[in-house]
């Protein structure tokens, strides 16, 4: 059975190899000091679902990594192309650990 340490060890091995920051079970991947961009987030979550055999059904990637504004400021874009500023929901290692124990994504 997966435990919290398994998730922390997996995360450190892939994304904190040099142990540059302290990682705890409450570390967030999407908010705070060490938030990842969506490209890395996609890589992390793909690895997570494969490594821990978690069913990704119900996981909403855009909830945790919402669309980002582009290089052109919104005020210069037609209204139909403007991107709303949405704060990402926190995605913590604890959430990953609990879902890995259940073998399915638990948070909507």
C-alpha cells in the first residue's frame, strides 16, 4: 500500500533531485513558493497516474493549472480571445497520497 513517504520520495526523485527545498506532505505543486508551470504539471501528473496506478477519471487539470494569459495583454485582444485570470486550486502531495491509496482521483 502507498504511504505518504512513497509520494514524497517519488516527487523528490523526479522534481527535487538536489533537495533544493524542503518537501512535506502538504507541499503544493500549484500554489505557493514552488508552484510548477503547466507543462511540468502535466509531466508530474502523467508520471503520478502511471507510477501509482491511479485512475485519472475526474481529475480536472485546468482546476489546478488554469489557462494562462499569453504575451498579448487582454486589453489588446478581442473580447472573445481574452483569458480570465483564475487562481489555481492547491494541489498538494497529501492529495496525491490519499488518491494513490484509493487508486482513484478523490478530489473534484
